[in-house]
C-alpha cells in the first residue's frame, strides 16, 4: 500500500502480489546455460523498481554502479562510493524474492589489496544482503580470494566502465584477432578462478559467441550480440529515463519519462485550478463536531 494510505477500519492491508517461485542462485544460472535457457537480467537501484522487476520474472538484478549516472547525476561511474552502493543494495534486497541480487563493487573498493577487496565484498553480503558481487577486469587473485571467502563473483570483461580514462572513452573492445584471443583467455582465467558468470560488454558479436562457447559458466551480454547465455540492460534505458542518447544496443520498451511528465503536469494544473483535492478526496469531521466548530 501507499506509505500514506490508511486502510479502512476492519480491512487488512493487501498482501504482496508477487508470485514466489524457486529462488535464483548462481548455480541455477549455470544450470540455465546447460539447458539452453536464456538468462534475463536488468539493473535496478531502489525498492519500487526492483520489486516490479522481480515480479516480472527477471532472473538477475544487478545493483549497478551505473547508478552514479542514472540516479545520482554523475558523468561516469567512478564517483559512486561503497556506502552509496550499500544503501541502494539494501533497498533492492528488501524488494526481491526470486531474482539473484548482484552488487556492483564500485571503483576503488577492490583496486588496493586483496584483503581490502574481500573486506568490502563482505560488507555487501553481510550488511546489504547481496548474493554475489561483480568486479571488472582480470583480477584473478581477487576473484580467487572472494570465492575462497564463499562470496559468489560475477566477472566483467570487454568495455569496463571503471576503466573509462584508460580506454579513452566508452569504446567497443576486442576488435582484432589478438584482442579477441586475449578476451577468451581472460574469460577462461576468471572462470578458472571461480567466477560464476561473466558480463561481456561492448564487444563484437563474434567475439562474445566465441567466449560463450569456451565457458561452462554463463555469459551475460550488454552490447555483445545475441549469442551470449543471457542479456542485461539498464532499466532506466529501456524505460527512457536516462535523459541521454541511447547506445546502439539499447531497445526502448516504454517511454516512462513521457508518462511521468504528463502526470506531473496534469497534477500541477489541477492544483493551480483548485480542482484537486475535491471534497471526496478530503477527510471530514463528524457532523456533531462540525456543529461545535461552527459555533
């Protein structure tokens, strides 16, 4: 119910409408790869949207560091902090019943010592309820240490947004034979270190297909073509809530920005015309009290 919706006397609040089914786990994703069942994934950053995404049957929800741009208005992902990511991961976890909840470890949280990386990952699991963490790049020893600490890991290769300065911008990666071979070797190394899945971002379809065929663990593509074991997009992108030009690989499924703008404009107009609220949308005193007030 709405936070300000007071149920009528004698009526209980409505029960959640989500249909609970088998909880998605990291081993379950591997099982889906074996069965040839596509994995669905989206980013989400708060309770309301995560609940809707979960109820729609999405398999994996990533609390992405893209919230730095999408939610907090930064120019890139680098500015978001561990505490901010923990805050949003907690909100998402409260909403989710079925999907696997993966927390993106932000820039700087695993770039120092292995011990610091493990300590930060433990916070995401222990304090925020994450069921896995995602880290970018070929940090093999970090992945191995996290796996040894019983923390499931999702790797991330190809276009890694935390490396935007090194890459000189957001550019498609693995475009030569040499770099494709390196991508395949990196993916195999991550899998060997214990990663349970790998996000492939911004790489040619053929490169992603080769990596996917190499691995027993699933690949989740974003701008990597249709041959990955699953796909992930930013929820705000598919709803047109990012206020920026969409990447080539984004498909818009609704224009929620137009819906919100229209609703807010109509609300403003109703208030200005004094047509909201009406008498029916107001609370009233009992007649006996009204009579006394009017004396």
